[in-house]
C-alpha cells in the first residue's frame, strides 16, 4: 500500500470567485479581494467600478491582536445588557437585604413589647 500518493477529490472546491469588497464598519476599513461570498449590496470602489459589498464586524484593522490595544467592540449591545443585568441583580440584592433588616427590626420590636 502506498501512502505518499494522495488523491484529491475533484469538483469540491468553488470556482465562482469574483472581486468582492469587505468593509469593517467599526474601523472604517475596506479592502477588495477575490471571494465566493454572496451579497445583495454593492459599493463603488476606488477604481470607479461597483463590486458586491460584505460587511464584517471585525477585521485586522480593529482586532486587538493586530492593533496591540484592547478595546471592546460591542456592535450587538452585549456589554450594555450585561451591565444592566448586573445592576438589576445588585438592586434586588439590596432590596432583599433591606426587607430582611425591616423584618428583623419588627420581630425584635415585637419580642421586646411581649416581655
């Protein structure tokens, strides 16, 4: 049996490559490349031609690994929702603590008046 002879499958790779503009909305960065990505939007590129436009949330222009700085890119509101949940949990915790203090004070007052 021969292991060094690899047979590649034919017709599994796409052949419909075309020029596509990828745009990082957060960083204001766009680049033109070949891709098979589908898009219903188009954009006029620097050379005057119109190309399909694919919007991405993060690219090398905005990713902390490539920029060397840490910044939160919150395009879907995840950080805000997390902060709101944490604040609501803290408010509930304080309300329960106040309720427990009032109940304890009332029970102490009642036990003092029973004596």
